[in-house]
C-alpha cells in the first residue's frame, strides 16, 4: 500500500490541535464510542482536501485506488454505490436516452433514470430451475440476450448490468463487453457487491474484462465503513465530468471518516488478498456441504467466491422457520427471502463464527419437513411500460390497496430493501399477477398515477 495520504493529512490536523472553529459541532470531542473517531471527523479545511475538487490527499488516495484496481482512474464516494450509479448514468446520458438493462437492477438506478430522463429497455430473463441453481431466482443476462436487445434497440447508447448480483451470480462480463463494444455501446456494471473480486484472478473484476464504468461498494465485503465506495473509469478522460456529476448528486458534506475507512480498506486489495483466497476455500466447502444436505446452490456462469446463497425451500422450511432456527443457533443472515438465504462472509469473520454457521446449516437440514415439491415459471413476465419512468414519477399520485390496483399505473419504484431489486417500476401497468407477487412479499398498498 502507499503512504496513506488521507490518514497522513488528518493525523497532521489532529496533531496541530488548532481550535476548531469549523464544522462539525462536536469539535473533536464526543463520548464513547465516538471519542477517537471524532478527532478525525473534519470538514474541507486547509490540508484536508475537498472531495469534489480534490488536488491533495483525497486525489492521491484516488490514484492509489486506480493503481490497485489497474483502471484508467477512480473516484472516491462517501455516498455509497448509489452515488456512483447516479454518476455512471449521468455519463451515459450523452450516448442516448435508451439504456438496455438487466432487470436485476438496484432501485437507485431506476430512480436515477427517471430523474435524468432515461428510458430502460429490459433484457429478457428467466427463473432458475432446480437444475440451474436456486429455484425462484432470476439468472444473469447472457451475451446473446444483450446482442438481441442491441439489435432490437439500435438507438440505445449504453448497456447496464449487475454482476455479481445479490445472490452471488455473475454474468459473462467479458463476452458482454465484447458485444457492446462491437456495436459501439458503453458497458456500465453495478459491481457493488464485488469490490473484493480484484483479489482473485483478473478475469473476475468487471474492469479487468472490458467494463467502461463500474461501481464498487467497499463496505460490503472489505473492512470499510458503510457508504465507502468507488467509481472506476476505463477512460481517464471522463474523470472531470464524472467528478462534476458526483457533485450534483452527492452531499456537500461528505464524511471524512468514511473516506478514511476507504483508504484503510485498500490494504485488503494490495496486501491481504490472500485472506480472500483462503476464505473462498472455506465458502466452497460450506457450499459443497450444503448441497449434500439438500440445499439448492447457485450454479451460474461464475459465482462470487465468497458469497453463500442457499435455497432452503426444498428442505421444507419457510422463511420464518428457517430464520428462527438460524437465530436460535446464534447466526444472523444478510437476507431471507421466500426461498433463499444469503450469507455474506469476510476475512473478519472468526473461525468460531464460521463453525457456528456450519453447525446451524446442518441442524436446519435435519429439521426438514416433507412439503410438496414447488414449481416455478420458466420466464419472468414483465408488465407493460405505459408511461416513461420520468413521466410516471412526475405525475400526481395516490396510494391504494394493492388488490384494487390491477389496470392502474405505478408511480413509484416498488421493492423491498434488501435486496432493493424493483418488483415494479414507475410507468408499468399493474396486473393481477403483479399484485399477487407483491402481496406474497408483504406489500399491501401501491402508489399509482392519478
């Protein structure tokens, strides 16, 4: 790792011990557990640099990030991958108003398209069968899907995919990038859950295989504070425009603590990559054992080496029963859906915690019930887009019981978070099937266009 430029700058400010007649109001003095952190919680004073006009310590950190990820340039974000997504889409706007997108997309991307006047064109998708992976989970788009969508929408200027997705499924980014570039399209990748992929072989990180823009949430798998993220650029000439776009969407008071934690997390990429290799072996063993116990496991083109997603419905468990069993054994998952549990591991998990997870999974499998074999549709039937996302978001709206909404038009993104994947997009027609799907997720009212 480099000389830790941001830490050096903030430590110098702390040691100078100048009277703090600047924000924030705590003046470096807070009770525990914030006391030590408050000493480094400053604002854009002399020597601390400025995130959106950086020329000093923050810019040096961005350059170290670019070196570590081997990309054209990087922009630091204290506003999570959401700020990076907003910036990517702003940059893509000049290529055309139509964006070809995978439906497995974060709600922040849809909202940003509405704000920028972009129109998503959804890639086809299908639900995994038991042969393909976790039943009920949508599979990543393929290069053939992207090629067909580009042929059908030649006016689209960019393609936006999510890889890895929330369940650890990874798309064939290299071949998708080749398809995009052959057609003159730019490829945007939401890699929020994949900042650690640089620790593995080069072909895993999207920027190593042809992505033009890519966001990483450092805090999801690396030891960084929540909100630490980075935007990667293949072409450094986009840096100034990207920095301007970030200033439009981001807070003018970015957290120096979050940015400092991003610098600390960089060590995991540059000096401690071996820890992730070791962890991947542990996760592969957990995945293999779970499959032998009867869990459904991800069988995508490529899997995130450290993400553990397990389908439990084949064991006869409901989300409630499975969650109760895990917590009774001292395990809290990242996410529990109707059919799948997601476990996010990092090198900071202790061997004792991993043994606890292994034991809990084995115990849950032994407590299985005999329920009818579930059946899943082969395709996802997306609702018709009756209004553009922008127009639907701008219209007056009313909240109605879901049961009374078939035939109406959604005015908002409807999703649960996590994972933040839209079940309904502004401007889409609400069908009876949509209502049943939403109700099965506990959503009983919907905002619709008046």
